[in-house]
């Protein structure tokens, strides 16, 4: 898979990053749920760090009971859309 010009060249494990973005796009996810779901995946922190450092995800305020919600940015949505069906 070729690297996308939307993310920095140093980003590792693009496939895992795209899987992470797709998972986030399915429905709103709390920060706690995101960390819990991805803790069993060894490269989870890489996907999280790559997504945040490249401006692909952001946090929004959810309902008080949910705390922060992790959302795709326009850049994150564009990257995910560019790789759908690839």
C-alpha cells in the first residue's frame, strides 16, 4: 500500500491506522472505550499516536456520563474515504 500524502511519511503501520479510523467511524466512542478496546492490540498506541499527531482524530465533549468522545476530523474522514475499496 502506498503512503497517503495526507499523513506524514514517518507514520507506521498504515493498515492498522486505517482499521482504527474505520472503527471510530462506526459510532461515537468514548476515550475510555477507545483505550480499552485497543489495549489488546500491541500496536494500538502507534495507531493512536499516528492518528493524533497527524490530526486525524480529535476529542469532543460528549454527554457527562460518557466524558470525552473521540471523533474523526475532516482529514481523518478524507484519509479513510480515500482508502475505502483499495
